[in-house]
C-alpha cells in the first residue's frame, strides 16, 4: 500500500479524504479540533509539494439530505486558522460548479468540499458517485482512519477510478500502532475493555484472547460476568442472554492462562441520575434495588496494580458512567494508571478518548486513535474495507 510520501504529487490535484466529523457548539464553532490536528501532517506535506489540495469529509448524520447545520463551513474556518491559509469552501462535493472551482486552483490552494453525506450515494458506496469524486483529482489519499471500517464511496469505490491512490500519514500511523499492539507487542500485553455491552465487544474479546496476557473488564458489560459468577446485580444494565457466553469467555481465558479481571467492588446508585443516592459496595452486596454505575476504589486499585508491569496496554471503553461526576472516578483512575506506564499505551474509541482528556492525561498516552468503530474492527482482527481498497487499487486507465 503506497503512502502519500511514496509518490510524486508535485503540482498535482491531490484529493484527501479526512474525518472532520468534529463537535460544534451552538454558535457553530469547532469545540474539539483533535481530528483536524491529526491530519495536518498529511495536508502540510501536500502543500509543501506545491500541489492543489482538495479536502473531503462528512459531518454528522444528515442521512443523504442537505441539512444546513451539518455544513462543513465552520470547519473551513478552523482549518484555515490552523494552516494559516485561506481555505475556500465549495457549495457541494460534486458537480460542474465544484469542478470549475478545482480547475481554477493554483499550486498551494486549498478547497474544502461540502459534506459528502449530503448525498445518499456516499453511504451506499455508489459506483457513479465514487467515479464523480475521482474525476476531481490526479491523486487520491485516504487519511480518514475513523471511517475506514465503512464501505462508503469516498473510501472504497473512489479507489477504482482515481488515477493513483495512497494512504495518508495518519492512516499509516493508526495501522502501524494498532497492528503492532496485537501482532508484535512488548509484553505483558494488557487489554482494558469497558463499555455497555458484551454483544458489541464479543468478537473483540474472542480475538484479543489469542494475543493478550491480561484482560481487565469494566463498564456495564462487567455486570454480565458478575451475574455468571452468582452476584445479584439488581437494576443494573445486563445482557441476560449472554450470561452463559460470559462464562464461556471466562473458561477460555483460564484455558489460555490469561489473567482475567472483573470488578470486586462497585459504586451503585438507586437511579440513573447524577444526583442519585449512591454508595460503594463489594460486588456480592449490590442489592436488588440498586444499579452499578462505576467500578469501586478497590477494583480501581486492583486494575492499577495489574497494569503496572504492562509492556503494552490497549484500552477501549470507560469503566462506568463517567459523564456523571459521582461515577467518573473509576474511569479516571484507570486513565491515570495507563498514563503512568513505562510501556506503550494505546487508547481508542470516542468515549475513551474523552475520558483521557477529562482526566488530564492526554499528553502521557503513547497513542490516542481517532477511530472508534475502525479501532474495534482492528481489535476484532477484521480487515478494514477502505484499507483493502487501497491495497488492491491499481492506477486507473481512463475508467
């Protein structure tokens, strides 16, 4: 798979697919520009070659319709400030008007196309839409890791029509970090897996058991493991139909000599509210009228000790309802434990990245992935459709 630094892009029209799906405030200002900053090395490399830079992204879920509040205009303003260049905003992502804007570009010019998802053909991976996008460029670059698990026109079918296709620097970096964490980690390799449901992480757990030395479980998904072990979990979120599956996972871990940790205590509440009555209890004393909202301090300390000797730690999913202050301590404690490692620490998933930021330890994490679904796909051992498309792409012959 070629990267953007492997090919001659001097003076060419370079069309870069990025993920600028960033949060905006009520005044339509970018609240968190992390995903923009992540692709700046690729964009700056393109501009340094006197190329003409066309950028494409989606924002939100407009469901194939033009929805003004999902316009990328605010992103154009923020990108311009970061690049210290004028970033022109196109009225659409395809069509004669867009083509005219591209044709008028000079070396070093930057054009941001309007939201790809204003067209239903994008998410349908429509061949004609991919062909129309490819017609705007000399070189196609995918630097949108966060959508590379999706079969969308701007990351898959476009590669069949672009003259040349390549990976961006961020995409390459993501693949290298996450791939190496599973294939060739410094050991012990510790996986911290949280979130709400075992069902959404089942294939992750099954795949990582082929690689890891320890697994630490948190979040609501831990309740299903507790139920299998005979604990009363009260009104907690639980997947009753997966209790036996949880037991099977525990048995598989034991057979593989994997140290498998589940909570020993919990912070419970009488309702799902930030101001709910709450208390800390051993997991054997959760009670029928209470719900688990966070791992307890004894579990946080146990997990911290389990992480101490990690050569590589991979974390996806919070330990509790960290958005509510009374139930954020477990996630915060794990964030600090991972940030304090001497080894490599890799964090993926939007909520997990937010938790790390909230804990104030962003700078101490080795690598924070920009992807959620794509990150999970890699942990599941599944190929990413967009990466497969790049790997099989051949120079277009006037198609």
